[in-house]
C-alpha cells in the first residue's frame, strides 16, 4: 500500500544570526532533545567514518534516531541522516522510520544578518499501517499535530538561543 505524500513546511523567525542558529541546529551531537520539547533520542547516534573532521562531513556520517511525541498521543520514531550540508546555510536529509522521505532546512539572513528565517521542508510518507489507513480521513489532524510539534521546536530553539546570548550587565 502506497501512502499519501505529505508536503509540510514551516518558517521560523529567530532573533539571532544564521551562525548562532546553525551552532545549535547543526550540532554534531544532534542535541535537539536538549531544546525541543517532546523530542528524545530513540537510540544512540550512529556514525560512520567521516571523510574529514569538518562539521559538514561529520554530520553527513551521522544518523540520529529521534522520538517525537505528537499532541494526538502517538510517538513517531524518525531517523534523520544529513546528505548535503552547506554551513551555515542548508542541510538536506533523508528521513526514515515512521516517516520516510526527505527534508531540508534552510537558513536565510534577515535584518542585516542580525536575525534568521529558518525554513523547514518535509516530503514524507507515513510507514505505520494505522497511519496509512487513517490518512484519508485524518490527514488534517496529522498536519495540525505536525504544525504544533514544529511550533514547540521553534519555541525551544528560541529559548536555547536566549540561553546562549550574552548576559546584559548594568
């Protein structure tokens, strides 16, 4: 049974430079669970031998297995494996597990490089049989759950960026 392709996109506006955003989202330890609510590691990172010690090559040699707890009560386990990395601008990745397909994260400077728009695109199909069966009637609910999950990620990233900001002194 071939399931429906979901084309999902999000735009986050962040009050930080692309380099500051990149430092958090492209961390070689893929530490998203530290700042993304309802996200946890499903398994340890899998890392093959990188072509070099560059951040880009280390990311491309890494696969993360993450659990995302949706507002509807289910948990999706998704593998994320970067395939193209251009610091500090873009990451393309393959997704596997409960959602199979591809994704892309693009950082676009705003406000004279003092802010960043983060565009996230997913083109995925559910692999869970129950999701495949329910998609014809539940697609709007799945899309709404995705939107809420992404909003939680945006808020978590905003907090993480704020924690890394220099403290103001009087």
